[in-house]
C-alpha cells in the first residue's frame, strides 16, 4: 500500500528543514532526484494509524522556476505522474513575511493540490512586534492554520495530526483578463483536464519538461499569435498577486514596533558595510579555514597513526602472501585514504552550517555575488573556492549550498584549480630543485614562485569559470533575489543533521569509488608481467653483490616498481610526456600520484632507491632526495632531468592537472554523472599539458 505523501513547501529561511527534521526525527535520508544533482530530503513518520512519507521540497519564492531546484518544486506539484506528487502540501511560513507564503500557498492550491498553512518560528512573533488574527487568516485561505516552533518541538504533534486534513483541491482566486484571457482560453483547449491556473503556468513558462513537444510547440504559437511572452505573463501575475494579497491581509497581520528587525538592521549596518563588511567577511573566512586545519590536523594524525597500526597488526596476523598484501596494503590502506578526509569535511560543514543557521551566509552571498557573477559564479561560490585551498574534496561538496544548477556545476568544475594542500610537498621539492635560493626586491625568489603558483590557481579558476559560463547552457537565468533573514541562534538539530548528511554521503558515496581506484593502483604497483618483477631480488643481488641489507632492500623496491605494471605504464607514456621534458621515471610519478598528488614525492624516492617514506620536513632526508634528483640524467635529452625548463613545466602541470582520484570520485558523487567528471578531468589535464608543453619548449 502506497504511503500518504506530504510535501513541505516554503520560502528559504522559514525553518522548513528544521520542521522536516522534527517531524521525521532519525527516519530520513538524503539523496538526489533521479538523474540530476538537486538534493532530495525524504523521511517518514508513523501517526494516525498510518505511515506518511514526508518530502522537504527545495526552498522557493514562486512556482515559476528560475533554477533546477525550483523546477523540481513545480514538477512535484503540477505533474501527477511525478514520484514526489503529494497528497497534501504543508506550506511553511514565518511571521515576518507571511505575504510571500500566502502567494505560494495560493499558487499550490490553484494547481489543484490540497494544502494547509503553518506559521513556524511562532516564538518570534512578539519580538518582531506582530499580531495575527488566525480566524481571519483561516477564512481567507480556506484551510486550517497551524503554529509551530521547530526549535523546541512546539506544535509538531498537532501538525502531524493534521496530515489527514483535506481542504478542497482547488482554490480559484486567479483571474486572467483582456489579451491574457484570450490566450489562456486558447491554451485551455490543449489541456482540457487541467486547472485553469495550471494551464496558465504552461502558457507562462518557456519550458515545461513533462508535457509533449507538440504541446510546447502549440504554446509557442499561442504566445506568438497574441504577441505575448512568458516573462510578460509571469511579471503580470506577480504584480497582481502581490497587490491583491497586500490588500487582503492588511487587517490579518498587524505590525507594531519590530524589535527583532531593528536589531538585525543595526548588525547589518556593520556586516554589510561597503568596506568593513568585506574586512569582517575575509577575517571570518580566514578564521574558518584556520579552524578547519587546526582542529582537523590532530584528528587526522590520530586516524593516520592508528589506522597504520591497525594495518600493521592485521598484516602480522595474516599469513604472508598476495592476498594478505591486498587486504592490508590495498583494501585497508584504501579505506584509510577515505576516512582521513572525514575530520576536514565534518568541521568545514559544521562551520558552514553555523553560518547558514545564524543568517550570516545570506550576507556572504550579498557581498560576494557582484564580484563573482561576471565569471558565471554565485556569491556562495566563494566558500567552495576558498575551501579548495585546503582540499578540493570538501570544497566541491560545499557547492551543494548553491541553488542555481549551472552556477553550482561551474563552481564544482573550477574549484580543483585552487592550489590545495596536497600540491605543497611537490611544490616544495621542485622549487628547491630548480629555483635558485636568491632574493628579488628583498623577497626570497623561491617564496615568490610559491606565491605565484597560488595566484595562478585563482586566475585559472576564474578564467575557466568565465569560459564555461559561455559554453554551459541552462534553461534558467540566475537572478539574485532573496530576502535577508533575521539573525537567530542556530538550530543544533539542523546543524547535526547537515554535518552527518555530508560526511556520510562522502563515506558511502564517493568512498566506494576512491576504494576501487586505490585497489586498482595498488595492483598496478605491486604486480608485474614477467620474472623481472617476480624475481627482482635475484636480479638486483646479481647486479649489486656488495650492497648492504638496507640499500639492497631499497634497490629491490626500486627495481620492482620499475618492472611493475605501473612502471611499464610509465615507460609506455614516455613518448607522450617526453615533449614536456619528462622521462619514464617522472611518468611513473605522474601515474602513481593519481592516488593523491603528494604521492609523487614518495614515488620518486622509491624510484631513486631511497624508500617511499622520505620526510621532506626532515632537512637531511630532503637534501638526500634533492641531491639524488639533481644528479638524475634524462636519457632522452642527455641533460639533467630536473633543470629549470622541466622543473617549471612539472610545476605548471601539477598546478593545473586533475591528479587526484578522490576529487574525481566526489565529482561523480556530486554531479551524479561521469560525463561532467570526464569533462573536468580532460579539461584540467589538457590545459596542464598544453601549458607545460609550451613553457618547456620555450625554455629548454
């Protein structure tokens, strides 16, 4: 038997998600709507002798879609074939702006969906200086009006009991006139079974996904015949409804002195100041990222240390052999590579959730939107972009806060250009190798090059976003239209749920892909096609009979890596990377660093028979690695493998290339598509290859 479907509908910042969390408690899950990246929150509650499925629809100000999120809302309410089509809509309002919610309620009812009206945050009524005549409001809406406070659970039980209320399916307040009525009458012949308002919606929208191509064509003909446009109809309706509702509820909602809004306005004079607003924001951003890394570092070190101990213990408990190595070095090490990201993700989303819950995130959007919009980005894009300086994985996940689908996609595509922490070990080694330790204008040359690489990441992200904005098509235009919410204390239930959703989504979604890739890379590096791998010890011993035991072990590891599948792949791609100034050994480093960029240093240490555990923070070990790399000769050119030209080429390649399987996995998870993941990988690696090629050929 199909569960009764209850849809929560409301403007952003009315506490709808808090209400959803209270109703469903722990009986909820978060996924994506089929085939698209819009987040779907769904849960269930047992009451009144039955089970209700509760859907938290994306926040919207109108049923005319301007983003994919809003298109989901319209489709859910207008398309009876939709899996999200509700038996009852719960329209959630908040006391400060009931008018907007009344308009949304009217639109839903006129589509033919039964609805009830809930005023949430009722505890703020007095603080906001408001009085509501509930009897008049119920008479005007033609439905039951309930009050709730999702923060403390007040009114939740009464709301759930009201899920069986069924007001009349159709509320007829909308009346088209003049030229618009004639066009609507023509359109009604196409949709004889639809409500009049649903037909109006079809006429006023340029794209409705669930009607036929022939019906869309006929609608275009009707608009052309009557010389009207969809935007014209939407604007007319918005003006009519706003003016009418303003008059109708003038005696329903009485406004006294609004202390809450007055307090918010005083705070906004500082936080939205044209100078101090930006100073405070970037200071808070700096603190946010410092907290992410400062708080996560000891936890990540603890995970790394204890996971390594667990792997060692497991290895000691199992019999030696390839199966044991697969379990410990492949599977368990792969799981460790997933779990290590959890502290950063959890702490970042804890802090971002607090910014959203307090109302400050809306101010961030307001401040940054004007600077980022020319590049096809959104004010909220600043959080993912800045997070990318730490790690692209949580940064890409942070883009979920961006409502507009195109802007969210572009943000995710360009965020990995930002210089993440994993690139730093490579930069440190390569800069020390090829950049003289001199000064320029009183500044260290090596430090200036490092800063330049960080600036290059920002420039690459913005320029690629600008290009993608011209290329990526969207049916929806993005406009910055939203209402700044009042400041409030965080709802810790929302914060906890949000952190859990994002963290568990990474672990169980992207984690599967990361683990699979980690195992594949381990197999490639730990198996070879012939006896030169299988009998590496014999070959090395015969060639170097006088080596000490420690040196012999390192030579064997280097020899095995050279003759592993990974080594042969490195040799196989040598003709491709040779024009960039790289040899086959660098090729092995490029392939192996796909597991994580920083692996490049360990791989080079193994190739040069130094062991994979070289610590570049240890000056002695770092100098040993540098001297070995400096003495290396490229067999193709006969010159030092790491000279200025090849070194700069390699720096640029790592600055732009997609060399991170975790980022690829999270892109697949967040976009729900291998297409965009492949496009991003090819785009970044292509840019990296061309720039590295040009620079090397000019400098060699």
